């Protein structure tokens, strides 16, 4: 009986968390064979794999959060020959009917692999693409904080006494910051002393963030020129957009089977929105919104500066399409153009590593 059970294929489902992962194993008939909680460390991964393997032949697993809490578990299972699939959390309708618990989510993860609902291959984070993603994350937060800082400076100056506003207010952000840096004392009242210190601190923060962004831009420029030279050579593709598209694609190019997969990943695949005699498609508001924004940036650059794209916009506008519909079409065409270029750069990165 023991040898017979070991030959039966089983599927592992895992609900991941920060400190504890919960696993559930089912057989090919969907019968629950057992559940197990593990600590999030190397020993816990070993215990989970050994336990699941003792119940049968473990060839596949469904793991929630392979890009976050389950990233290391994904690497461990993959290194042991287990095919890991990315599992989305159960939809809210199913949760209302079945309830919510870590064990239930783990069983749902295993069943989604068994039913063929979960087929997405997780993105690997072990090479140049992940390096670009890390730098891009830091850059986006720095840009956001820099914008917030200058807005705070302007808000303080707007409500400041008229003579201080006239003295420090400048239209350009850099000029305004320089004026705030130079101030020594605005007055001897509590209000003016506090305003002096605050404006100087905010101005120093803005300059520090500007320096940080320049450094991150240099890193992205060097990374993309080294690992995405073909992609950088396309019209309208800069360091930030190239890094975003490559980081979304990931360090394992085999997960993108065709251009439609990349379009769906970026949220640019057209969705039918037809009704009655009206036949049309609408914008897709799913997918990775950062990648979608990168494609939008490329499209806007081409709409402004590329003669071929401008001719296309004029023709489609004459046909009655709205600006958003034209942008949707352009983003899909851009994916079609860039997909082979991205795959070429990804395969080059993969061969180097």
C-alpha cells in the first residue's frame, strides 16, 4: 500500500503569509489528503516538501504570492523539480459561499491547479530584470516624494505673509527651492521662525531627492544600455520605460509564450464591449498598471513626434474613434512591435546569466 500511494500523483496548494505558510495536498480526484503549517524559513520549506512528497508523487504546486511572501518557497520547490503555478486569491463570491481560512485558501490553490484554472508561470527574480525593477521602485517613490515636497513648499508660501511670498515665490521649482535655501531669518515671531526652519528643511529635502533621482536615472540608463540595447533603440523607448517593460516580463522569458501573453500582462489586450448593433472594444483596466503607463508614455511620445503614428491618429480620428480608443489601439500595436525585441533582449540576458 505504501509503494502504491507513493506512485500516485498529488498536488500541493500553499497559502503564504509573512511568518507562516499553510499547505494542503490533494490527489488527482480532488480528495484532501492533509494540511500542514510551516514556519517561513529553509527548514520549513524542507518540511513542507518532505511531507507533501510522502503523500505521493509531487510534480506540481499552486502557490499564492510567488512574487512576495511565497518567493523563496517558489524557488525552493522549483529547485526540487516541482512545477509551480501562480495562484490568485479566490474570488469574493466563492469566499462568501465557502468562508475564509488559511486552510481553505490552500485547498483552493491546489484545486485551481488540478482544474487547470491556474496556468501562469511565476516570474523569476534573480537577474538583471529584477535589478531594474528594484531601481524603478526606488525611483518612483523618490519622484513622488519630490513632487510632494515642492507642493508643500508652495502651499506654505501661498499662505505666508505677502512680503515673504513675493520674496521667495518663483515659478520654476529649482528657483523656488534655491530662494528657500538662502533665507536666514524671516522674523522673530514664533510663526516666522518655524516657517524659516520648515522651508529650509523642505528645500534641502527637495535637493536631496533630486540628487537621488539623478543617481537612479544613471543606474537605469546603464542597466538598459547593457541588457536592453535593442529595446532602447526603438522610437520613444527611454531608460524608465525599457526597465519597466523588462522587469514586468521577468528573468524567465519562457513564461511569455506569445505577444498576446505580454499584452494581457500589461493590460493592453482589447476587451469586447459590444451590445446590440454596436460592435466595439474598450480599454482593459487590468494587468500591470505600471507597464501600461510605460506603454502609454511611448504612445504619447510617438503621437507627438513620430510621423507614421501621427498619420495613424489622423486616420482613426476621421473614422470616429475617441482619443482613448486610439491610445488603446496604439498600445496594442506597440506591444506587437516590441515583443520580439523584448524577447531577444531577455534571451540575451538569460544566456549571459
